[in-house]
C-alpha cells in the first residue's frame, strides 16, 4: 500500500543514538599499596601543582599525561569512595574525572597494571598515584 507518510529513519531510533559512557574507577593493589586504576587497569595519578579541580595540564603535558575523561558521572568500583568522585570541565569542553578535588590523569607510556611514574617530577610538578582515601600513595 502506498502512503504519503515518510518512512521512519532507522538512524533516528533511540538504539541508534550514541550512548554516554561513564568511566569506572577501581582500587587495586600495586607496589605502592592500594591505588586507583581505571576499569582497564591503567594507573591513575594526580598532579601536585593542581590544588583545585581546575586542570592545568594541557598540550605537551596532556600528551604525556592524558586526562581521565568521562561522558557522564564517573562510577565508583570496588574500594573507591563514590563521594570523592566528581568531574570538571576542560578548556576543550571535555569532562575530566576528579577524585577528592584533584583532576585525574594516566601516564601515556605505561602499560596496563603498570605503575612506573609515582612520585616523579615531570611537566613542572610531581605526579602521584592516588590512594582510595584521596591522598597520594607513599
């Protein structure tokens, strides 16, 4: 049967829309005690020169230390305090995960489950692995 009504566009269906992805943060054992990782096993760090939620690591710094980004509210995995998780906006409009008021980063040259850059001075400050209580690892 012929009709004057347009056929629905399948790409407009809710299932075809991009879905938001929340970043999950977990706590796991390392050589520095229990610290934060993302769900893939990438170690998470904070930068000591950032004393507020405002990120200061951009350009070459962010190439070496990519920010932990999320498309929605981050999720607290095992051992992580949900109340300490938050977000902040970066100048490029992306949303960066924070923990206890610190923007979070990974190190681009580490493999999963590797923690090689704790207590390392680079890009004008010191980088620390993060404990579940929000403090730097020893």
